[in-house]
């Protein structure tokens, strides 16, 4: 992917992309510590969180929203079913896909993890005012959406394992509509 440089922008080091990756690694390490006593991985916690907000989704949808391949999602779903944290049900609309839902145990486990995550976020944002925190979240979404638009338009790396064949305008509107829901 070739990105034209912005002539009016001076390179600032460390790069923002480097700082974002550093933050992601530090946060991921803390999330791993938090979910480990619940015998969860960070990806499994993400899946439970997604299912709490979007019950009844298919394994393919869960894969996209949990940042894993469909194959990894199938394995993860099997593990979470065996642990009785989620359950599958035949799609009532008559499709072949199975709908996935949290069980009562899954809801309780997620709630306990979320309490710990609340503490982590309080630590992360402890040095910011509420308006600064809100602005930071807005900036993250703006950057995330720009990266997704680039990937959806075929100008960047694969996004969730799929390069879109949509036009940039279609990709932008589909991406915006999809990501507003989550």
C-alpha cells in the first residue's frame, strides 16, 4: 500500500502508530491478567462482551466483531459452549446459521470481568478530565474509521481477513453503518 505523504505535516516521533501499539500491548497484558482468573482469554472476553450487546449473532458475525478468523471463532465458540458460558440455537428465521447467546453463567462471568475492566479504564483515564476522555474516545473512533475506510477501499491491509471489492463510497457507507451498531 502506498500512502502519499502529507506535505503540510512534519513527522513527529515517536510515531502515533507506535504509541497506539504500545498502548494496545500494555492494555492487552492487563486484560489478560484480569480475565485469567475466570479462565478466559482476552478474545473470549471480547466475544462475551459482543454477545451481551448483540445476542443471537452467528459465529461468522462473532468472528468479525471479536477480531478473529472464522476458524478461530468456531473453536472459541466450542470452548465457550463446553464451559456453559454461551449456547447455540437454530436460527428462527430458518437459516442454516446457529444463533449464539450468553447463558446465565456467561452473563455472570462477564459482569464480574466488566467490574475489573471498569477499574482498568478508571486507571487509564485517571489523569484525564471527563471532557478529555470523551474527546480521546472520539479521536480513537475517527482514526479507527479512517483505517477501516482505507482497508475497505482496498488501499490497505486486509480488514478481518477480507479485502472488500466495494467502491470507496460503498465501503465507506457500509463500514460506517456496520460500525455504528457496535
